[in-house]
């Protein structure tokens, strides 16, 4: 199982199973110093969830992985999405 930001895999034959995503939101508090660590944790956890979602579909990998982060009132959020694929 792999995750990549590449939108295509040259020379490989595969079917797109479906677009999948995962979101993780964590409380960061009111201290700006905690935000980078919380964002890293949120991104890592969201990528782990994306990986698990792909595994549950029987995918061989996820292409076109995109990470988006946001902050709102002491909370940080990371959303990752990509296309689960199966080689043939």
C-alpha cells in the first residue's frame, strides 16, 4: 500500500476505485507555539485514516493525495483526500 501526490502512475495499469478522504480535528488551545505540533499530529492521523480507508476498499494505493489544513478558534484540522486505485 502506498500514498503519493502524483496524479498518474506512468506505465502502470490500474482502475480508480473511488475518491476517499479523512479529516482529523484537534484542540490546539490559545498558544500559537502548540499549533505546528498539533498540525503535524492532525496530518499524520488523517494520513493514517486515509491509508486504513484504502485498505478497507482493497486498494493497492492512493494517488493524487492532497492535504489541507485549517485553524478555527483554538482548533486545528487536517483533511487529506486522494483516489484509491487497484492494479490489474
